[in-house]
C-alpha cells in the first residue's frame, strides 16, 4: 500500500468507544484527527479548520450524517470533499440517498475492519489526476 500524505480528517461519531478506536487507528497511520459527536459540531469545526476528508456516522443526535452531507454539499468549497460513511445503518435506500449527496464510500460498521477503513482513507486521499484537479 502506498502512502499518500498526512491528512486532516474530521471524524463525526457519537459513540465514544467507536470514535476512540477509529481515531487511534487514523492517528497511528499518521493523520491528524478531529473528532466531534454530531453533524452540528462538525459544521462548526469545518468552517474553522482545513479538512481533507470526513468520516461520518449516519445516526447521531442533534444533526445526523445525511443532514450534515446535505449542508456540506450545498457549499461549493465542500462539494468535492471526500466523505466516507461508516455506519451500521447504511441500507439500500440510504445508500442511494448518500450517492446523490456525493458520498465517496460507504462502509458498514461491524463488517468493516480497521484495515479496510484505512485503505479507503488512503484511496480517497490519493492526489487527483491532473485532469480532475481544479482551483477554487
């Protein structure tokens, strides 16, 4: 596996144990991790901090993952921000909605191990091809 770069990752997860496990794995892989328990706090943080990738759960208090994605995608500066959904509740109907919102990848909690998640992170942090890159 190739190493892309150190990235700033926003982890949006309301389960403290899951946030700790995922955050630790990402940090060990060399990334900077900011962790918040819901979409509302994620939005407050993302406007202040440069973020390279978001990993979010779907079901959370105050603002769920779909609402977070809807708001993110409504702003030009975050339309191409890679987002990985890591949730136990990603079924066919919600995955279809997530595709509409430009989710980069959907991983199911419980059937995805940390190495799968780290590979997904590396895939989505890979530098874009020269044709795909653009400036805002």
